[in-house]
C-alpha cells in the first residue's frame, strides 16, 4: 500500500493509454478527438479519487477507488 500511496496519481494516464490501445484494436474510430474523449471518460471513471475529509483532528486526505474495499488514508 505504501507504493500505491505514492503513485496513485499515475493510474489515470496509464488507464488512458491502455484504453487508447484497446480502442485501436477493438473499435475503428477514425476521429482522434472522439477516441480521446471516450478513453478519457472511461479512465476518469476507473481512476482513484483523492478526497479531503474534516475530522476532529483536522483535515485528512483519503484515496478511494472502485477496486479497493477500504479507503487509504494519507498522512500529509
């Protein structure tokens, strides 16, 4: 989990590139802008979210993701 805490921000671009490659193989969209729009939307939906929650101790940053059962708390 320590590695995920440091590199959660890079998942969105990786998903974008993966979806671009998959869309080239599966779909035959000629419009590059349309392809980028759909791949960006899917990558945004599947990428982790960083939220700030106010607690009694102060503000706490959490990372939530569709594939994780529990949110990950960031100390900084």
